[in-house]
C-alpha cells in the first residue's frame, strides 16, 4: 500500500495547485474507442484517472446514460468529477492502480488515457493484473500510453517534483515492445495497436525526441 500513499500524496498536492482543473486529454483515445467499439447503455465502463470528470461526461453522452465510473488518486479530482457529473450514485471513488476499489469482473469496458505511464515501474505488472481482475471475459479495454517524458509544468508545481524526488510525472517510461510483452503476459489479447512517432524537431524538456516513439494506443480483450 506504500505506493498508493505515494500517488495520493503527489496528485493531491498537484490538484491543490491547479493540476487538470479543466480540459480533457483523452479526445484521441475516445475517438479510437468509438472507431473500434459501440458503447451501449448496458455497459459498465471504468475511467481510470477520471480527473475533473470531463471524460466521464463525454462518455455518458455517447449513450445518453450514466454508464461511466471513475477512479483517481486525488480527492479534489473526485470532488470535481462528482460536481461535474451529479446523480452518479457513488460511481466515482478515490482509488489508484494497482488497487482498484471495485469487485471482480465488475466492468466490461475500461478507458484510461495518459495514466499508466504515471505508475512507478514496480507497479506496472500488478496494475495490469488488477485491470484483468475487475474486467469480464467479454471486456474491451482502451489505453493511451505516453512513451516520452511529460513536458515541464508551470513553476508552481515544481515544489511537488522536488518534495517527491521526481524528475518527471511519467515514471514508467518503457518501450512499446516492453508494454506489449507485459500486456500479453497478463493474458490480454491485442485487437488493435497504433504507435505514434514524434515528428522531426520535436523538443521535450530541451531534448530532441525526433522520430522516437511517442504514444501507444491499444484496444485489448481477454
């Protein structure tokens, strides 16, 4: 449970300083989901890293029904998500990989955009196992995984990095091949994968990432 406390401490502090107070980073993954799966009102979908709840609203609007549940390590994120999505019957909970606060085989759809790369490397395998635990045999899982560091944040977040000995919030930067290997070992099938490469001249934190792997987008089943 030590890593749980780490994530809660870091992201509560970040949200207190304005992290993801608005906006939605998952539009590309949502488009990818719509292209590859037809949501319906009977689905139970978990948004892992639901943040301010904008993604929850967008997902629910696709079927005009409250199908979306959400977890996030930050209390303030869950407060925003609940405020932006009232009448949710307790669907949003403070929670973090690798410990999802829902029962076995509870969800048939998982949506998680730009979250898994924020794990500590020692939590990757257990987190994939946890996603396997909470999903049905007919599940459809949609993941967007960044493969490059996060751009430096505004100065008022710098104390969070320093206090927690973080150089970057993307703490699980491994290659696409390594992700795919771990996913297959956890008994998921890869239905579709898209690999985005950084364009020429792409600078991240003053380093040139031209032509390097940038993002892995996945549709998984069991």
